C-alpha cells in the first residue's frame, strides 16, 4: 500500500519496500493503493499506471471514511484489476472483489479473552481461557505419563527383566503410528512461529489491559479533581 506521492518518489519507494517485503514474506506478493475517493479520479488512474510497472494486476482498496453505526462489516472495499476490451482498446478496469480476514488460533483466543474480560468476581468469560488451557494441559500431562510408562516397560523388556509379549508390542507399535511425527523441520518452524505469535499477542493483551487500567485511573482522578476544583475555583489539568 502506498500513499499518493509524486510518481517518481512513489515508484522508487514501492520498489525498495517490495525488496524488503520479499525477504520476510516470500509467499506473499501484493501491491495496491488505499484511497477514499472515487475510482475515476485522475490521481487514482495515474497511480494505477505507475503501479503497473511493478505489478501488472494492482489492487485498489477503497476506504469509506463515513461512520455508520448500524454497519457491522469493515468500511473497506477491494477492487482487483481485470482486462477488458473497450472500443477496440484493451484496458485494465477495477472490479469489486470479495475478501476474508483470517487470524491464527492464538490471536483469536487472546483477542476474544481480552474483549470479554470481566472483573475477577466469578465472571464466566474471565475464566474461559484458563479453563481451556487447563484442559489441554491435563490431557497432555496424562498422555505424557502413559507414554512414559510404556517407555519404561519397553526398556525393561529389552533388558530381559520381564518376558517379551508380541501382542503387546504390536499394540504399542500401532499406538506410536497414531501419534504425529514432531521431529520434522516443518513442525519446528510452525511451532516456533505459533509460539512467537502467542507471546507477541500476550504482550499486546497486557499492554491493552494496562492502558485500559490507566485510562480508568485518569477518569477517576479527573472526576475527583473536577469536584475539588469547582469548590476552589480551579480547573482540571489532565
């Protein structure tokens, strides 16, 4: 996304940003221009022509600045480029396109927990995340303890301390084949990505709660100081 700059500045800036983005997001390649004006505006046409030097199919994002409380959807419309022949001349025009917003599981749970956070006086919404994580922890702990018992049993069988039972070995082999393989490189990359996203979202949730607490404190202080100032003829300074 680029702001409406001069053509030369916009083109050089876009190329430098594209090179940086490709280093961090190799699978994503998207160029567009956010505007809050009509599509037939000459400035938009000029920007589209310069964007076509970088991407042959630029995306147009139209933001509606008016606020409609009754509207639940985002005031954003996305247009994609399509090639049409108009009066014998091939031209690219913008056609409205549908879009969806996707989030990772950790972000969805954290945001939902922060949005429905209630005081710790027995509110059900405040304990949903803790109950969910506690259930997952208990299941993993139980699975780990049972696998540990099987491991000790197999070690004792290998040492000859207990007799070998082929039927039990077949059951253990079948159980191990059901467990997912977690030693692959892709699993480690996905795990680290989800782990880092979870930590980042936890930090953001903490900052959001701190900002909300500070805002409540400032409001209470302003209310108390305003009452005091009306008695003494002063005004609030926050």
